[in-house]
C-alpha cells in the first residue's frame, strides 16, 4: 500500500481469471476474504535491479484493504529513486501514511511479519529481520473490519524493479495455514504467484 493507488483499499480490482490468477494493478500474491484476527508470514528480500528511478515495491502482510476502506500492514519497501535499491522497514495504518523504521535491511535478509487484531480496533504489528537480529513492534488503533488478509507485493508507483523470485513461507491466518482460507491469487506489474501449498508460494515474473 504505502498509500493505496487507484483506491485499492476500497476494492482490489480483478478481471477474468487467466490460469486461475486474477489480474490486479496494485497487489501480487494471495488475498483471502472472510473474518480474520491475524496474519503472519516470512520472506527473503530478493536481489533487485532498478530499471528506473520510479521503481518501487514492497512485500508485506496485512489485514483489510480488499473490499474495505482501511488496511493494517507491515513489510519492507525497496525504493529506486536514488538510482540504486534502498530498503526500508515500515508499517501502515491506511488511510494514514506509512511509518518507516530506521533499522538496517539488506537484500538477502530473512523477514518475518505479523498483524494481529484484538477485535476491538487495536492492532499489534510486528516486523523482525531475522538476519540483522532486530524486531520492531507497534500497537495502533483504527476502526478496521478485519474482512481480508493478504500476503502480497505492491508497487505504489506501478513500476516494479526486476527480481527473479520472492517466496512467502509459513503464512498463517487465524493460526491456520493460509491455504485453509482459500485465498485468491493476484498478479501485479508482470509478476504472478505460483501455487499455494499450505502457507508457502513463490512470486515470479509472468511468462
């Protein structure tokens, strides 16, 4: 999100499924709809190649944002505006702006993230860099619906840098494997998710 382009917080747009993957201009990955109390998952930051100073993307996990007007999310942004990739940890309580942490993040780092709701408008967002050895945690309040859960990549500028693959692993919603929630696959900006196995899937460039 990092601010949701094209009103995606209201509804991520989809078209006719191709190879069981829905096209989506904002998010690429898997999104489940229902009632959720939390989501967690891990990924490794990929090596990226900047093709433009407009290139920008972030893998994240979160609640809401698909068919609702708030989103609660945390992840890592890669920004190419300087001409080289700069990685920054963040959380966002949309429609509020993203908040950035100052901890170091590098390509190849193992990241674990979670967003947990108490069901009364309080959310605990936790981000850990397992490689660098730091954890950030914040408790925020918003009137969220807890109507969706997602593990996705996103480019607010709709311009992705190049990378070979990014694997989300151990994704769980409501303390169950992500696959149990029957999430929808979404592609974005030339990247598409492979088959979801339990809580693991890999995003690669679309053929």
